């Protein structure tokens, strides 16, 4: 296909470099979508000073419902450096910048609009549906922890 200066990159949501930074976990060796979706917190570890995704059926906490497509599917996958913590202390910096640029190029940027807007819209919908406050806080990650 080649590059196109007619703005095709903006129609797709940014430059290939920006999209690549969001797909760092999918670089060689690739992860299947199901492998990504079933990752638990304990599946991200530092092995020999390298952050890695641990693709496994083993579960330390929670429900043991992980599945691998093949018997050889268990493996370590190095985390792309752009997915590790930024100097600001937030893992989300790279994606946040990409998403702001995406909104701009999609002509969807507005004051106070960001990826976090999804969270606010969710809370607003719960409020409009008159969902109990404690339940809404728990669903949004703001409820009291019991333990």
C-alpha cells in the first residue's frame, strides 16, 4: 500500500509510530487476543531484570479458567519498553498521548474530553439509572474495600 500524504494516517487514528506504541505487547513473539484478555496481575513479572508477560494456565488468585490454544502455549513474553512506566510514574502516558491525538484527528476532541471521559460517562449512566451509590462506587473502583 505504501504511504499516502492525503491524510490516510489521520483517518486511521494517527501515525504508524503512534499505533505501534499501543501494540507493543503484540510485537514478536505475538500474543493471541485470548491470552491478553486472561492476563492476571501476577502474570506480569520481572525475569532477569526484564518485565515479562507470563502466558500460562496457572492462577494464583481467582478462578482457574485460563485456556491456551496449544500445549506449547505457555511462555514468557518481554513487555515492550513503551508499555512500562513512564518518567511521570504512570504506565498510561504513551496511550494517553496517542488517544488525545486520535480524538483530535477524528475531529472528536472537545474541552474536557479524554480517555477518562468513558469513566465519567459510565458513572453518569449509573446515576441516571438510579443505581445504588455503594454499588456504583464498587463498579467504578471507588467503593470501600472489604477484606
